[in-house]
C-alpha cells in the first residue's frame, strides 16, 4: 500500500487556506534517483531505504505523485505529520549535499561518527548524538573515514512545526544535540519506521515524532546561555519544590537529579530569576508554608513535619533565622491579631446599632 522512494526524493508541500495537500514528490536536485538490484531507491548508485506516508500514488518520470488520500488538515496530530523514516549504514561512505530539504529531519547516530555542516559551520557528531535539518536550509553531512556512522532518521512536517520544536526544548539555532542512550530513544525511531507502512497508524506516527522531539528536548543542554531557557528551568524547579518541600529527604542535590541539571546550572537559574541560591529559596519556601500552617492552628511539631523537618528544634532555629521570630510567637501573634480584629468588628457593629 505504501511506496518506497529514494532517500533524497523531496516532498513539496503546497498549502492554501483550509487545505494542506501533498501535491508532488520531486527530485532534490543534488542526487540521481535510480533503481538498485533489490528495488530500493538509490543515491549516486548506492542503495538507500525510506518509506513514504503516501497511501496511493503513481510513479511518473521517476517521481512518485501523491494520490487522492493524503492526510487532511483536521487529521493532523497537532499539526505534525510523519512523512518518512529509515535507517542508513554509511560504511560505504554514503553522504549528502550540499543540498536542501523541504521538511524537518532528525538524525540519531547509532554508531560511529561524522560531520554535519550547516550555515557554514561544521559540527562533529558522534554515537548517541542527533542533529536537526530545517526546511530550505543548505546542509552537508558525511561519515568519518575511520569510523563511519550508522544513523536512523525521521522526516516530518506541519504548519506549526517550528513552534512545536521550540516548546519541546529544541532551539532551531542549535542544530546538534547531546548524547541520548539508545534504550531511551532508538525504540521510537524503530517504531516510526514500522508506522510508515501503515496508514491506519498515522496519528501514532505523529506521536512518535513528538516523543523523539521530547527525548531530545529533555536532554538538550545546549541552550544554557539562553535567558528564556533559564527562566523556564527556574519555573520547573519551583514547581518541583512546591510539590516536594514536605519530604525530609528532598534537597537541592535531589532537585538537580530530578531535573537532570548540574548544580552550577541550577544555581545560575535561581540567582538570575530570584536573587537567591536554590538552598535559600527552598528554606524560605518551607518557612512560608510553615507560617501558613501555624496561622491555621497547626502545632509546631506538625508544621515542622509537614514542611520536611524531622527535628522540631532545628525547624524552630531555621524559622527564627528566616522570619525573625519563633514558631510559637507566630501562632500566638496571629491568634492575638485575629481576636483583636474580631473585637474591633464587634465594637463597630455595636456602635452602628446604637446610632441607628
């Protein structure tokens, strides 16, 4: 049901209002598409393999023409459509470019190493790392002569793909991403290859593209210098603190492990967004929650245990250091202030009644 096409055949997506239909597949212009002995597409005489999401179509003059059953806009998964996936062993020194593609492509290096060139910058890429190709950007990539790479890839497109990638933590201006263990990401690529054969699994295929992008976003540390990224990390860290402050074994070391961040990176994010270190922020947050509990008639021991302190005496010392008063004073002063407020309200009501 699905046709195979050469690795460097090109998708041209022609969009109009209310419609987004695949009109044609064309040759990329940087390679020749032929037939290998086993029927697979070829590039420069070397066999490659890739699968298309086209359900029906006819080959005309070496180009697969899309049929009448392409994905409709309303069937897209958050605007993302997986259009191809595959795996390439480059022991024969298979390379690409310089050239352009009209879709987004993520390559993951299974073994070996190579070089990826984009925007006149050269990036060495090794096992476990990945790189991103964006539409209509001139790229060139080739394997290392001594240790040629083997990689797997997905091709995807969509009207909001750039925004989607940014939200997933993939900056488009940093095309090479840190190492990810095979057991965490390779299975998604392998399943994506399977899904390209099955039209009924097109939404699952889109979900796999999102999962791959999510894995890269989770592991991506290349955007440490980006201020918005640091702000996002600070927000995530605060959410972790709010959810875990009540546990006695929760500390900054555990927070950094939960976020998969170095303590130095975490420290910079807190200093730049709160003016405090992570340790001080956690301590102050715990005391603020303890104050609210004490004001709601919690005992000192209960407030301490509820805010991650197993020792009430140590809790009292920390409370005084941060707030300037003791937990008992907080409870007493709050009750006293509330009683005075209630008495004032009663007196005001009595005076109003006498006047009337």
